C-alpha cells in the first residue's frame, strides 16, 4: 500500500558536498553509514530521500558509504545531476527526510491493475517526471503500465501534458512547417536538404533535431560538422527571422522535456510502442509551434516498420492525434530497405548533404530524390503554389543553387562549427565474399558497426558505402570502407564486420542439373 | 529492437578498484571520463557494461566520474555489491565491454505487448535475475509486465523456477509442516509460539523467517532478541535434528533468492499482486522442503486484505498452486482489524511471546488464542492424532510448560543472542482525546509509528498497547506507550502520533433531542 506520510517533523541538518559521479538522469545522493544526523539503516527501507533547503525540495535515490573521504558523517553527498539541479553551494545546510514515491505513482499502480488514467493523473505524472521526482524504476513502471494498452483519451492527455511541460514556441507566420522521420535508417539526412529548399521558397521551417542516442548520427550531430547547433531559444528565433529556417539541436530549447526523460528509460528497455512514439513526436511539434507536419515512415525488413500494414496503423494514429491538436499531419511511407546516401557517421553524412546541395555529379541520387520528394510535400502547403507543382519547385530551388545559398545563410547565422571535421584516416575496406548481386543490407548492423567505429562522438568515424541493393559485385570488390580515428576502435569494428558485414550477396544460380529420369 | 551483439572483440584491461558505495542490490561500476582504455561517452549510450576476468563475467550499471581520487583512467571502480560478487582482489585486470540487456528480457518485451511467457522463458528470466544480470529497471519491467495479467501456466512456471533457483532443503521426516502469515498486522508473533508447541508434540517444523523490510519487526528480528538467528544451512539442520523445530533467519539459507530480489523492487514500487505473493511464498516453502503448509490471511480495513471476498480469491490461488506442487496447503482467515498482542517492535514482541509461553497471568489473550488455533491446525496433520483434538493437544503442550521448555531448547541450540535487548527508556504516552469506546485501530499507522521510533534497528524501540477495539476509555487515559533509544527519533514519532494516533474513539452518543413538531 502506498505511504505518503513519512515526512515527520523537523530533521537535523547536513552539509552539502558535491560527489563527482555522473549518474545520468537520476538524482542520487550519498550518505555516511555513520551519519551523525540520520539513520541510513532505517532510511534504507525507503531508498528515496527528500532534500530540503528553505522552500526548495528535491527527491533523490540513496546510496550509503563507509568512506569519510567521500562523504563524512555530517555531510550529504550530491552526485553531479543532483548537485546541479539542487543548485545550492557546497557547505549549505539541508535537511533530509525519508521520502515515499510521488503521489502521482498511485495512478500508475491503478493502471497496472487495469484502470485507465484520468487526464489530471497523466498531467501530475508528467509534472513529477519533469521535476525529476521519479526514479528510473518508477519511470519504467509508468511506461510499461501504458505500453500494453492505452485509450485514445489517455494518449491525447499524454500528448497535451508533454507538450505544455516545457518551452512553447510561437512564430509570426501562420504556416510553420516541419518534417520528422521515425529513424532507424543509416544516412538518411534529408532534413539538411529539405530545410534549405523549403526556407529558400519562403516557408517557415524552424527545425530542431536530436543527437544520436543509440544510432551513429542524429541530424544535430551531422549539422554540427558544418555549424554551431547548440543554440538558445533566442538565438534560434534570430536565425529563423533571418533565414526562415534553421537546423539546431533541441537540447537547449527544452521542447517537451518529459520526452527526453521517458526516452532515457525506453532505450535501455528497448520499449518502442506506437502510442509512445506518437506522443513523443507530436508533443515536441506542438511545443515547437508547427502548423503542418510531414512524417517519414521508412518500411523495410531491418527498419522500425517491417511492412505496409504496420506503417498504416502508425499513420492512422499520427493523423488522429494531429487532427485533435489542430496540426495538419501528412504521413508518407518510404523505402527503408537500406541506407539512404553513401555516408554513415556525421562527417561522411555532411559530405553527402553538401554534394547534393552543390549538385555535384557524384552526389548520392537516392538522398537527392528522397529529399526532393519530401520537400515537394512541404511546398504544397504554400497556398500560393499551384497544386501539383511542389516537386518541380523543389527541384528548381535545388538545381539553381538557391537551396545551397540558403544553407550557407543558415550556417552563417548559426555560427561556425567548432568540432573536428576530418574523415577518419584509419580505414579498412570490407569486401564481397563472392560474386553475385546484393540482395539485402542490414540497417541495424551497419548502425552498430558505424557506432563501434566511434560515431557520433568521433565525427569523422563511420562507414562509406560503395554499393547498394541490386548492384552486381565480384568477390573481393569493396562493399564499404570503415573510417576511424582510433586504432582500437578500428580493430573492434573490423572484427565485428568480419563476423557479419551486414550485406547479403545472392550468388548467380548455377543452371539446374538435367533431370536424370 | 533488442541488440545482443555489442560484445565485439578484445578490449583493453582495467585495474579493479573497490569504491566504497553500498548500492543495495544493484551492481554498479564507476569509470573515469578520461578512461585510457575505454570511451565512456560511447559506453554511455549503453549504460550497462560487462566485466570479464577469465571465464568469470558480471553485468553492471555504469556511472562516470572526473575524479581521479575516486577512479583513475586505468581503473574500474566496483561498488560494494559488485566488488563482493565479482570476488576478484583490487588490482586485478579485467576487460570491460558494452553490454546489452540479458537475452531473456526479449520475452518480457513480448509479454508487455500482450504475449504470455513460455516456461523456459520464465526459467531464463529467474536465472538471470539470481545472477544479478537484471538492472532495477529491468526487474521492474518483468514485474509490471506480469502484474496486470498472468496465466495459471505462467504462475506455475514462475513458482517452479523460483523454487529451484537456490538452496533446496530435504528432511528425513515425511511430514514437514510450516506456517506463514501474509503480514501487515503489528505484533502477531504467532510463529514463535506455534513452532515450540508443534515441535514439542514431535512434528518437524523448520521455520525460516524474514527480517522486516518496511514493517517494525519480522519474526527473525524478534527471535534475534532471544537467540542467534543468523545461521547456515548446516547449523539449521543440526538445530532441527536436535529440537524438531527452529526459528532462524532465511537470509543465509538462500531459499528462493529470486524472491528477495523481486521484493527489493516490488516494495519501493508498492506492487502487491496476488500472483506474485503466492509465487513468493510457495516457492520458498517448496525450497524449504515443506509437505504441509498453513497460511494465515488476516482480514481487516487496514490489513492487506480488506474483505472476505478478497481473502477467498487469494485462498483459492494458494490452494491451486499448492496442489500442483504436492504441498498440502490449508488457508485460514483471521481477524486483522487490529494488532495481535500488546507489543510492537522486537523486544516488546519477544516479551509478549515469552509471557504467553510462560503462562503469565498478564499474557496477551489474543496472541495466545490465535497461536493455539494455528498450532491446532498444524497438529491435525499428525496421522497419529485423533481428529478434532488438535486444539486440546496444543493447549495441553502450552499449559504444561512443554512448549516453553521446547523454546528454551531451540534458543540453546541456536545460541545466545548478541543484540541489545532492553526496552527503550525514552517513553511517551499517547492518550485518549475524549471519553468513549475504541472502534478502530489503524494497523498501517501503528506500524509507521513504531518504525519511526526506531524499530526494527533499535530492538527496544516500538509501541506498547494498553487498549484494544471495544475497550471503554476516558479522556486523558493512556492508549499506548512509545519507546525509543534516541531522543530525536522519539520527537519525530511523538509529532507524528499527535497528528494521527491511529486510534478512533466513538464518543458516547448524546440522547437524541426531542422532536420539536
């Protein structure tokens, strides 16, 4: 039975000390087993404590130490995130009491038992989440309680609560367009081509992107090779005022902060439900002030969506939720059987993008075509544009160099990149093991290999592809080149690629033997 | 999508260092942000790592530090539980690789999506759990995925997997009896009276008990006031060989270790489902080698079961599972409206027990009666005993002093207690606020108050009750006395009891006013 009444009476004070431990998202504090003011053994039954300083309060998970050099009996050690969020200097006096779970967790318990959430319950949960009052375990409880079953009413309440929990951007233009891909396909940096095309046309497209969490590059990681992406809300508004578009990291803009927190638990648990995906994306777009949204759903055997039926169910859910919040949502399915473009990893992907924008002869045709197709959809949102001419207009803006010029403008407005942008000089070519035709490419495996090579931390690490599905190859011909900065990383990825290159090559079939009968 | 293929190739070695941090159940390791051999930023995407030394491997959750004094670039810091379990001396060289979730978690993900577990999947989950391969978050995922819905087949597979995951005791006697109460009622130390009665009769009753986790005393905490309880399997067997019965802590006996791990996550989340309760209890009893089991289900407004209907559903589940495993399970419901006995807290409860066994005139009648009733049921399992004479036989063994003598024998066999056993000298009497009749006692609130007073860590802290439901009291008359060792604990509990004493007193009703019409 839940118990919220453990905050009894006055508690003795402890001195704040910073403990140099990065505990990720979770607030963690360390207490001495011989604590002069507290009884860790008793606290241990609770495992969560509440720190108080004046009217400021913070929940944290408790660890115990016997080492006075770490935390003395009169001290309370705050790990990095707890220290940063509590924002009181070392030496401050705080009181510490045993803390029960946040009250909103009662609704999660009822949901686990089969109840549905009321909108105000979801609002309270999201509020507690964004104030770091939930432990990882409690976040997992919320996610899993909702993962098996969620009503439309619950989903809409979740989207709303997430959208209003952080920054909410407003724009002077009536039409604010955006695009979003659900991810999973290596390369596929269409946003960096679509945004300059659409902005060059004159529509407002204030694009915020994420950094890679488990993939070898996010759009923010790749754009960072060309320009600064780590901008504040005010800077972002200036860039959009000047250029109509931007390509920035969403981290400092604080759109739907609950989303980042939920993702930090979904990822290690590999939870990936349609409802949570829709809530994540639509809440961020509502907060970003988008009026028109194009969603890209890649479909393929190693993509997030394996077939057209799955894609249709997800499309309907996006459309339903978009309609409820007055966002014009359009969803298209795209070919997700293999990487888009030739590069995987920030520097290699940025090179692909710039070669398409520059109309270089060797620019990857698949990346160009997909970007034009997406831009065409967005341009059709312009009431001034004659229906059906979106694609032609997009191609015109790209071929004329207007998109490239717009990209240069955005890069100048965001400011110069400060990160290393050379391609990894340590290389290894992975070669075809037989003659034949490439029939499959495993997107998951290529993502893993590029990540093992060092991407996205090492901007120039990754993979450059030489051939795609349908290409004929001969035994020994290079399929792709691995790039790394670091020999030990290269060794690791070579050994992994040797076990599984990610490519399937169908040998030419020998003629069937003559029937012997 | 789950990814189990991150263990690529050889990894450079790091030197083991112990980090003085008690992280509870979870294995935690600390890595330097400037680690010479590893890339914490890259690892961070994974958050779990695998340590290897020869054929020994261990999964752990990763924290990062910038402090060389804590963990240097060539080192890996192991928190207390990880250091103890990995069991390699400081300075040993280990390799560390990014680790994905255990493979058995795939089944948990399918269960969340609506599938049911196969028996071999549950077996793999329990095996990984007991080898500390699950993070708290992953354990929460397993528990919650099962909390909403569990088939009979899943439940039986869970009970079996848990029962065989640790020690499995065997006894020379054919009939091995045991009793278990689902808890929640303060006082209620019937086991310490039932075991000596039943053992004095000659039945085998090797009782293992738990320590309190969130209550003010478990049977193991209370028995520890009288004797050593912290015994090995071998010692336990010697005690039972000598006395027919024992009253020991189950912690070192390692019966159903997965149960303790699951409970460590159920408690903070306040998850309490019938299926998990039944799996927990029956798996421990199978492992303990019990042939006949009596289960006590207290029913009352502040007990774990609120009404007879809930109790009946739980009873049927216990009977069903017991039958499947060939254990004769009998379930009785008892009065759970108020505490049993007068003491709450180890020393005060031990005093109640000894006064009943010694037939003292002031011994609590409710504790005596309930113990006799439970013992009667157990004695009826003896084929030699004439049906219906269990109660009379139990009373005979208690009244004659045979049970007391048996208890002395058990105490002698287990060895003397080494803990402090004086009642807390700091006291405060909580008094009736009005004249009237006691109509309700809140078991949850009394448990909280006794715990705030310091129980079970302070053995002599707790509450001594002076009156029970139905007693007439006058304003100012003491309802109960709080005992503590420590003034600050006493202050806390007094302030909590002043807000809510846990007692409801119905005032004498004034005569109704004359009708005025």
